């Protein structure tokens, strides 16, 4: 192989490797796990406990992966209660989760 050809081969290999990395991240973004917004989690907790969503506060969205969890806070009559929210199942875009007062 000539000296100039080696540089071209290395450039092509580097470009292909870069394209594969970009394609992988694009796949994860497009076909990754569903996510339940913090607002939706707050709404679901409020519905289950018969309170208003403003009485529930979640720090972040909930990743749609079995075992993923966040701890939200419920406030009623001036008393705060931590609520463990944990994903129990995922079926397509549907994320099932349990809510456990701590």
C-alpha cells in the first residue's frame, strides 16, 4: 500500500466509525425507552390519592424502564410524605408504575 493510500483508508475507517456512533445515538433517541413527564406522574398520583396535582411534586420525569424510580413528595394538610414511584412494566409507550408512601 502506498503512503497516500494508507491515509485515505484511515480517513474512511474514521468516517465510518463516526457515522456508526451517530447512528447509534439517533437510534436510542428515536427508539429509546418512553419517558413519563413529571407533570403526568404528578397527575396520576393525584388521581390515585384523590388530591390535586398541585399537592404533588416530582423532581424529574420517569424513565420508562422496569426498575427505574423517582421519589416524589405529596403534601396534605401541611404534612409532606415521600412517595416512591417505581416502574413495574413497559408495553410499547405505556409505562406502568407503582406508588409507595415512604
